[in-house]
C-alpha cells in the first residue's frame, strides 16, 4: 500500500538528524516536503540538498518544512548535513518503511548490474497531512524551484 495524491498520508514516526524524531501528525499546520534521494555525499544528491538549503528561507516563509530521506545511517546523515550546512533534518530510513510507503524503491541499473535503489522523488504534503503533489524520476536541475513554487501556491 502506498500513498496516493489527494489522500491523507498515513501517520509515521522516523528518526532524523539532530537527535530528532519526526512524526507527521505533529507537523499539522505546516506544509511538509519529503524528498527521497539515493545516497549521501554523491554528486546529484549533494546538488539537490544544496538547492533545498539555498532556498530554505523561502520554504520557511511559505510555512513549509523540508526533510531529506535516504537509507543512509544517521551517522552518515549527520556528516552529510554538517558538511553541506543543511538547515533541515535528514531522515534515516534504513528499514525502508517510508520508501515503501511512498513507493520509491525501484529496480535500477548501473554498469550493467541491476539493483534496488531509491528513485529520486519528492512529495508535498499540505497542512492537513494530505498529499498534494508528487514528483517522480526527478531531474535535479530546476527541481527545488518547482517544489518551492508548488508550496507557495498551495493555499
């Protein structure tokens, strides 16, 4: 079972950087961006995170919280977050519970080998916990700006 557009996202609790626990229901009243990415400290994931970092004030002004999610450990997340000065938390989804909920684990290929990995995807949840937008197979260039415009337009 995965989330569908214009339906309430099932409540979840996940561990994040800064020794935080993120519970969706506790974020009610704020919009939430969840961006799933394959791996900490890789070129595309770094560029994407920097985009969310650089527009963080604009997301905050739009009453929107941003969370990055991958299967990396909290320790790797802390290092990545510190090195890139991310002003938002990174969620560790080592057990793939959120990846499965949002259906982002896909069969991928690299160097002729097939493996299961995270397909770069972003989800925008409104103040009431309803999924309003989703972006799948994300290309990094221009993506963060598009997500920001969608968050700003969501009234």
